[in-house]
């Protein structure tokens, strides 16, 4: 006995399906008027199609992997860097929409960035590689940290560059705040093996992560 | 009139409690407040002792009228809650079928927006309690509101629900005339547990721009208020949770967070 051939159904991309559904749902149709007669033949969206559109988005949403954040904290004690034994200074900077603290000992200098035209972009580089910039007689690789860490969209409003690794790399940032003088007890230090190795810990009551410049430099290399 | 939508694409994070708590406080402050329940589970409706399985008129009637090309009459759907100045348009279980039976979808996403507009002169605040599922109801609520309030249980999996919500907001923003303003509200916070503290730290790290500075504590008085069918502010104005919701409301009204 012959079975019917299975006809494949092409589903559009989830985001496309969702934005198509949104366009339809939020279409600015005229006010409802119970007395008005419909003269134009209307094109009905079949219930099956609308169902598929909604489910396409729902399925994708359901299928997103649930990241286990349990691994953020390993059951071992944090190891403090040498510079954190006494008081130390941190610079709080804004990168994209987020604030980060950077230990001053990890910074070579801070350079103003007047515009992207100061940067020479190099083809074939990863997305975080914004280009190279001439700085103190050598070339500095300018890095979008948010893109490197996959935490946020590319920064569009950079005004400063935090120069690290003896002038080899520069991290773009939007604005700078006054440096803070803190001691080890002001930080919730990350445990060894924490998933986000690019941060050394969180500033207590400051809602910002303390960047681990050494680990970030290792990633760049 | 201000319209606030309370939503998260994860269930059990405190949406209904947040709706009732804020609604009760607004009413206590003399502001005429309407809560609209569009969650087919009808938790908000049940809170006030109405049965979402057997109501003749509900928020479902709004969608039904629009689908039948009739003008909805929101006034006829308003129920009392027993608290002066706090009214309710209840939910019906039939809301769950909307996504499957809405044959003609054009404009069906604007039903709640038009309902709020029709009640413009009647209320100072409209609070919409949403289902945790992305579909016509949630899209309606997001299209109608001036501000989205996202309760997030201070627990790891709940934070994932917030990521989904953020993606939805990004998509909705493309269809709205203005960007959707939203405020993330940590709930079920238990300062003695590590999970609560760690989750709050993650929220502060990743969502600082939209995060309310406080956190609603776990408080058995909330459950007792629900059992009594009273908004927390009327049940026990001195409870810790009410103090916390009061702070939240003050900052929302001053538009301090998530702007």
C-alpha cells in the first residue's frame, strides 16, 4: 500500500514570524462599528497559519538552553590578587549600558577617542576588534569589551580608551567616573573556577563588576 | 491615566501579588484604579472570589466583541473588589483559546489599548495582569501600557525568564511609537539564602539600568492577605511586603527606575 507523500512545510525564522504576527496584531485598523457593512471581501488568515506563527516563536523560546548559573560559584575560597592586600584604587567606567570597575594598577593610561576615524579597521578581524590606533609611537588594538564578553551590543558612543597590557590593547568606554579607594572587604570576590573569569568580583552596593584585566588580556591573545 | 502592565514570561514570579499590592496601595492613596486580568488562569480574578470558569462577562468579552466587529462596552465588564476605588475586569478560562481561534488578526493586538482609552476619564491607573505566555494577550498588554513591570523571583531560573522578556521587549519596541519603559522588580527575596543574594547580584550586574533598587521580601502576610481576599495594604498595612511595595510604588510614580 502506498502512503501519502509528506509535504514539508517551510516555517520562517522565529523573529521574522514574531514580527509578522506583531505587524498584523498591531495594525491600525479603523474603529469598530457594529452598523458598518463589510463590502470588501476580506482575506482571512487561516487559524492554522496563525497558530503556526505563534507556536514558531513559542517553540524557539522554549528551546533556549537554560544556562546553569550554579557554576558561577565554586565551593572554594577566592584568591585575592596581590594589589588587593591593602587599599587600592578603582576606576568606574561605563561601557555600553553597563558600569564596570577597573583596578588602576591594571591600566597603562587613558586616552581620549575623538571619533572612529582615528581607528584603522583591519578586515577579517573578530567583531570585538574595532581597529588599530596610533598611540605613543606604536599601534594599539582597540577592543569592544562588551562584544568580546558577549554581554552587550557594540558600543557606539566611545569617548575614552583604557590602555592595558603596556599599550598593546585599548578598551573602549563611554564615560569615566571618579576613582574609588577601596579595600578587599568592599568586594564580593569571585571564587576560583567561576564561569565568568573576566571579572574578579562585584563591588558591594555598587551594582558593578570588577574587571579582571589579566584574564581579559589573556583572552585577547 | 497611566497604564502599567505586570508581566514575565515565567510563571510563579509574583505577578498577581504585585498587581494586587500596587492596586491596593493606589486605591488607598485615593487614586481610581482598574485591574484587568487577562491571564486565563484567572489568579487575580480568583483572588477577589470571582470564578473565572463561570463568569458571564470578562476580559474575554472585549476580544469577542472586537472579533465580531462590535464595539466593546468595557463599562459593563467592571466588577467591584470590595475595596473602594479598586475595580476589576476579571478573566475567563476561554482567554486561553484566543490564540487558536482568532481567525482574523488585524488590529486584535490593540483591544486592551482601546479599552484603556475608552476608560480614560474613569480611572487614574490601569494595571494589567498577564499570562506568562507570549501570544495575543501579552502582546495586547505590552501595546497598551506606558510602563511594564517585570516581577522576577530571586532565583536562577526566573532570571532566564527575564532574558526572554527582554527579547520580546526588543521586538515590541519596533512596533511601538515609543520605547517600552520597564522596571524589573525582584520578588520572593530571602536575605538568609544564598540563592536570593546571588540572584540579586546577577540582576544588579546584568540589568542595573532597569532594576528597582529594592526587593520584595518573602512575607507570609501576603499569602494570608490572599486567603482573606484583601489587597495586602488593606490586610496588614504594617507588613514588610507592604512597606516594600510602597517604596516600589513611590519610585514608579516618580519614574525613578527603568526610564
